C-alpha cells in the first residue's frame, strides 16, 4: 500500500516530467492535495500545447512555409495541406519489440481510427463476419451496424461462434470485455479467423495483456491490427489531446481470404479513408514526454495504483451492495458499475452520476461527473450494457492514495444505498 507522502512524491515526479518538456520550465512546489495535482497537471499540459503552437507557427494547415518541419518532443512530422499525407517519425506508444510493428497510422481520435479502418476494409476486401464479445465498446458496435453495411456483426460468447464459415471472419477483441470472455478467446483452440482487430484503449500501452494477444496471434498465424485512443491512459491522466492510431503487427501471415498483399492494400485504403474523412492527427496532440524511461516507469506505477484501487472497490461493493444487480466486470479493471433494483434509463443514470458526484465533491472528495477514465480523480458517468440492455452508473477508478480511495469507496457505497438501491 502506497503512503500518502509517497503518493505526493510520485505526483511531483509526474509534474516534473511534464514541466521538463517546456523550453522555460515553471516553478513547481510539491503538491499538498489531490486538487493541487489535478489543477497543476492540466495547467502544464495546456502550457505545453500553447508552446507548441508558438514554436511551430509557420506549420499551418496550408503548409505555406516549405521549410516547416514540425517537431513534438521525440516526434517529427512531415505533411502537406491538411495533413492528408501525414508521416510520423518517433517512438511507439506500445512496449513491443520493433520487429513486431510493421507500420502505424495516426488519426484524430480512437473512433477515427476504427471507423477509417473498417470503412477501408469494406472497400478493399469486401464483406465479412465481425465477431464481437459482450461488453465491447458500444460506439464501435453502433458504427458497424449503422455505417458498415458489408460487415455482418455477431455478438455473443465464444461458444456461439461457428467453428467455420464461408465468409471472411474478423475477431473484434475489445479491452472492455469481461475477463472470462477474454480468457476464453485466448485459450480456445477451435476458433479460426482471417484477421484480429484489437482495441487496446483500456490497457496501458505496456500491458501484458497486449503482449499476450500479440503472442497468441503469432502462434495462430493470424494478422493482427491494434487500434487505440491515446488521450486516456497515455497522457498521465491529463487527457493531453485527441489522438488515435492503427498499428499493423503482422502482415507476413497469409490467410486463405486475406493474403499479405491485401493487408498492405488495406492499410493504403485506410490512409485514403483518413484523408477523405478529415481524420488526420494533429502534431500538437502528440505527448512530448512519451518514450522516456521516466514516462514508462511513472505510467506503470499509475496503472498499478488504479488497478489496486479497482480491486478494492470491486470487493467492497460486492459485499456492501448485495442485492444490487451485478454488472459486467471488464478485463481492464479500470472502472466499476453500480446498478439499481429499479431499472434506470439513460437520463436517470446520468442524473444519478451527477448528483452523487456533486454531493460527495461538496464534502471534499476528489470525484467529478465526467466521461473517460485514468484520472487523478474519480469520474462518474452513465453506462449502457448492450448485453443486458440495462443502464447503470460507471465509476472510473482514479490514481489516489489507498486510504483516500477507501474512504471515497465507502462514501459511494453509503450514498448508493441511501439514494438508489
């Protein structure tokens, strides 16, 4: 268990890392509260973005200055008008051996990444069955059903997946699914796929889960593409900027329906889709602190703290809120969900998240009504489980001292019993 003093020492190290990326670093004091940490961290990231704009003033959308070669920390960029041909040179966000990664394309967000990839698949390869596990990110499933007419979406457990099919088969593996389902896929020897698309957003970029999937796909000889939103777990809890990526891991594996040249063509068409949809990444949104040993160490420690706190809250709510409808337990362990005996709709769940956050914040707890996750404060929002069609409140577990998170978890349980259960 990390002490409060050790926690603030670690937060100071995070702030110093951000500060070191400024040409003129600011004066920093050791934070004395979580509010100090949050405020200072967001101020520093805003200063970093502003400094980039001031430094790269001649690298505009029109690229009118031919000598402009924007740099963002360890990243170097080349592009023409509107970044349609954006080329990025720099470290990978993933802690994978260089030989694993064939190529990476960056986009303006995580949804821009998956949308561009799926639309490019429809154009370059054609129709396919997309097999997804319960708990997969709702907007990805909505995208497939609403805008990718050539893709047939099948959502269900591993046992429901047909052993063979005449259609091209894509496995959509999402970091939001349940631990049991994630393990079933990795351990099942009967499933045959032509391509695996793995949304890694909810796993830290150095997670052993990512490496596990890479090894699994390699053993099975299945091409693997990683998609990711980077403004959540890759920016030390400050949502640095909207950034997504598409990373092709293996293109030297040929399946009977997707030979290697088709994968290269898929990536080419993905770049075209990004260009035509205006989904290109912004250089200003690349965190300049990525790639250093200090960054990797601090990120691992942040994630260890969040996962430790998440395990505690899961155990506590299971005991304290017996009788409350159980919710899907995601494999990533970054948030917990609280249901109600009386069914909630979206509006009621949203209102409950806002009311709980406001009341507990007023008595001094670091909790906010906000989407996303990976912060230095607890973030609450409504949550819709597509599998059960039930609405609940999602609590994104924060990086907080263990003692403070224990007190906040107990306060959340008390509030829920009094107001919702």
